[in-house]
């Protein structure tokens, strides 16, 4: 049995040397395995420099800009009005509310160090859009062009690994008449 073990060990070492392509001397049960040198041919690849396309932001008016801050903001004449405001803590799905098709201005604020995600969910329970995906304290406003009028909910995630829950506020505004 020891002889089979020795042979398997020696074969394993020889295979290792052959696969790695190096020179080595190994000892197995105080017996010296002869030095084996294997030279592997390694194909040389030519590295080509490729230009990477710059990411552009699509603004609400359809234009493309290289920086988000260059996108035009919604003009004041849109006369937005508050549609709904939610306050909560941790993970929550809000009550349903009605939104008209058109521009949606949404503001989110969270006090905490965790991931803050807010999704707009349609009446069929499907995610329409990920509105926020921020980490840490956040207070900001964004815009989205809603294509379909209807009833919606917000799915909010604002809790950490250990059950820590962050306080959050969401405000939704749309064009007023």
C-alpha cells in the first residue's frame, strides 16, 4: 500500500512540474526525485489600445450631455404641486396613490449610513423605475417622465445588515393647473 501511495505522490509531483513549467527538486519519504526542467511555450499576445466611449446622460428634454449637471432643469412655469408625501423608517411599501402621465419630480431624504432604495411600483406590482439607490445620508431631487397615468406605490428599503432602520421622507410633485 505504501508503494502505491509513493507512486501516486511521485506521479502527482511530476504532473505538477509539467503543468507549471518550472524546475524543481522534491523529496518524498527521503527519496530525491530527479530535477525535471520543462519549458512551456507561452503565446505572446499583442495588446491593443482601445478608446472607451464616454458615458453621456440623457436629459428629460431628450438631449445628451457629458455631465448630469449640464442637463436643463424643469422650468418654473411647470408650476409643480405636491401630490404625495411619505415619512417612514426602515423598509416599507406605501399606500397607493394616483399619478398622471408626465414629469414627476421626486425628493428623497434619508438620515443614516445604509443603502437607500426607492422603487416606483405599478398597480400590477411590477417595478416601473428605481428612483433612488444611494448609500449614507442623502437629500436630493430627481425627475422622471412617467408614461402611464394610474395608481402606484413606493417600495422603500432603508435598513442595514443588523436590523438598523433609517428614517426617510419622500415627496412627489407633478405639474399643477
